[in-house]
C-alpha cells in the first residue's frame, strides 16, 4: 500500500488530473493528497489501537503474538503519511506533473496498427 502510494499507482485521481494544468490541477492534487494523509492518520490511529488490544493474545498452536500480524497496519499508515507529505512538499515546490502524464498508449496502438497493415 505504501509503495503504491509513493508511485501514484493507488488512491489518486491521475486519469482525471493528468490532462489538467495550472491552478485547478494544483488544487485537486493538493486536496487529493491531503485526503490520503487524513486517511493515513486514521489508519495509524486505529491500527495502533488494534495492535495494543492484541498484546495479550496469541495464535495457537505456535503461540505467536497477534501483535506481530497487526503491527503492520500502523507501520504502513506511517509510511503512507510520510509519502503523502513528501508528495505535497514536492508538488508545491516543483508542480505535480509526472511521468504518468505522458499518455503514450495511443501512439503505441497507432504504430502497431500501422505495422500490422503493412504486413497484410
């Protein structure tokens, strides 16, 4: 989840915003990342509460504490929050345009169609 957040592969409206420019894009991108940041904080809070509740519980028959399994939730929430803050700072400094803005699929499809037509 955190790695996908860092690569903009998850949680973001990239298909809508990649065709936008200027202030409208910056506004939508900022609001989007602030929402993800808020959700990450909720994940950290609720995940921590769940992890603390699991401190006295163990999996049978291995007797592994349940906290081993549930501790990853707040950790991933912290990473998502960290990456969201990083993207906000980088977006404010350099803009939100990235490699996902280049939509090369149309050109690839056109070139493949042209190659197929030349073979027929």
